[in-house]
C-alpha cells in the first residue's frame, strides 16, 4: 500500500491577535500517513489542531515548516486537489443556487463533460436523497440537507480521497447514520476517507486507523484495537488518558 | 478556460438573482425613457440636453454597478466561507480572481448594452437617425474603461476586508480620477517642489479614464474617433487592468485563509 496523504514535520504558526510579533503554534511537527483504501479517523479535543491540519492539507493555510503531500504531490500545487473531495465542518455553499446547479458548477470546475456531469449529478442526488428537492434553492434547505449537499459536492469528481471535517457535527441521529452509511459504502468502493471527529463511538465503528492530536501534537496513532487494548478500556477512556485528562473512576 | 468561464457564469448567475441589481437598472431605464419622452419649450435642440443627461446617467450607473459588484466578490466569498469549498477544488487563486473579473466585466457589458439600447431608442425617436458606429465605439470604450475600474475594485477588495468599505473607497477613488485626474498636471504647475513632482507622478500613474469618454462626440454629433485611436485606448485599458489584476493576485495568492 502507498501513502496517499502524508505530512512530514508539519508546523503551522499564526500571528497572535493580541500581541504584535508574537505567534501561536497550531501544529507542532505533525507526521501523518494515510494509506490508500483505509478509513482514517483524526481525533482531538476542541482547538487541538484538527481543522488547521485539514486547512494546511488543502492549502488554505501555508505551513510554517515541514511538508504535506496528497498523492505524492505538494499540497501547494492545485493539481494535488484533483482527486480529492472535501466536506467542511460547517456547510457554506452558494445559497442562490439549487443543489443541481451547485453540483453542475463544481463539475465544470473539475472539467467534467456535460454528459458525465449529468450522470454524476443523478447518481449523487440519489445517494444523498435530495432528488425531490434538487431544484429548490439551497437557502431553503435544513441543516441536514445542506450537509448532504456538501457530501454530494465532495463526491462530484469521484474522488479517491475524501477529507471530511466533522461530517456529522450538528446532525440528528438519522443524519449521522446516513453519513456513516455513505462512508462505509465509499470504503467498500475502495475510496480512502480521512475524517476528523469528536464522535468516538462513530470513529470506533467505521475507522481502520486513528490518530489522536492534542495541542497541535500527535499523541498516538494506529489501529483502534491497538490503542484501546493496552489500556483495557473503550476508545473514550483511551482518548482521555492519551490527552492527559483525569479519568473519572 | 473552463474554470474561468464556470466562475464567470457563477458571478453572472449571482447578479441575475440579486434583486438590488435591478433597482439601479430599472431606475436608469425609467429616467432615460422619461427624459426622452419630454420636449421642453418646443426646443428642437432639447435632444442635446436629453442625450447629455442620459449618457451621464449611464456613466454613473455603470460605474456604480462595476464598483459595487467587483468590490464584494472576494470579501463576500470569504465572509460566506464559500471560498473554502471552492479552493478545495483544483482551482488557483489566480483563476478565482480572473473568473470574478470576467464575470463582473461581462455583467457590466450586458448592462451597458441594455442602457445604450434605451439611449438609442430615445435619441433615435427624436432625431430619426441611428449612428451605430459611434454608439459601438462609445460602448466599447466605456466597457474597456469599466474593465480598469473592476480590476481596481478587485485589487481594493483584497486589501480592505469589508465589501461596503471597499465599495466606498473605490468609488471615491474612481470619482477622483474622473473629476480631478485630468487636471492634475495643471494643478502640479502651481505647486512648489517637491509637491509638484509628487502631483506629476500621481498624474502619470493613475489611469486616465477621461480618455475613454466620448460622450461629447455623441451629444454634439462630432466625428467619431479613428479606429486606430480606439485600438490604442483598448491596449492602454488592457495594460492598466492587467497591472491591477497582477497586484491583486500578488496580494491574494499568499493571503492566509483560515476558516477555523
């Protein structure tokens, strides 16, 4: 197997908003390696650096030092994003467009032909169960529906790697179940999924491997069983122990 | 190119679906048509005043549309966070800028065509003649000039975060260039050094938007400018728009966009 997502000593610093010249370190020499075909969970408490890692992987935030590669291509090159799909934590799309128009726009961005776009749009609207409302403006959708549009746009180019930033955040149990189902289906199709989450139960059920990050540092990584077993607990206890939180007896 | 046109099309769709765009458009159309339908004091030469008023209105309206439309493009994308879904695709920031420029320029070109169609109907119904060559030259020159204004507004929008402040600053700047710009060389002569040198530098640095203004030729039925002059003005306009877009790209390409 080959690593299709790799970071090497990735460090990200931001200029402090309070003090001129001071910096805040968001990531400290992060090393990650995600193999093709696996579902990789990226865990950490709020402010741990999960979203910053994803932002650096997508080129939104330039690394202070270190490197990040997708499919062996430096993430600073737009071509590195040709074979990925991305679902942001909070869904923000062009609200004046309908779901179908939004998907067609992104299909054009990927340079898909008209016939190919139509075929993909049909398939995806069916997958995310938005067919009946395909011609309604996105602004009229509920949060769950917007999340599903987000998932559809992330899949428009039939990506080999899917990067999901807390994909079930704010969804009701039914919505979460649907997202989990879609992730499993993608895994069965041989896609690689990299997702950040707070939902440890969800991670335990769908992930092959996980990484735990705290204060910008990688604290643990490996198969879920390998992380849980030495600690004789479930993933939640193992997670709390790893980040140094006192576990209630 | 596909990416650029997809982005330009998105900009056009947004403008088409935004209701505030229509207010200015309808207002200009109504004033143009109303002005054309009156005939004060049975003065046959009244049509000159009508033409002057209509062309001034078209200039102000299209300048407003250009500045307001272009100034909000990038800040609105960042504010609505749609930029993150977009840049997660294989799109460069340069393509985003160019696509936005193209969309705004095409939108303003369509508005110009509509305005001049009203203008041609109003003046043609009075004068019973249709100087199409002159109109085409006026439309083209104004469109090139608006290209400079759009590029300048996009540059401003990279540095000033809020769309409203960018619009205001850009409109004041454009108004200053149109009204004061042509006279800066005369002003410079009356200044002591080093103010004179500074004023001259500003005079030679700013784009001279007045060179694209052929309103008087249409109003007083003067001869149209030579096509070579139109071509030269187009090159001048393209050069300025290019420089502004380049500066905007230099600012935008390294801008940290942290959605967290």
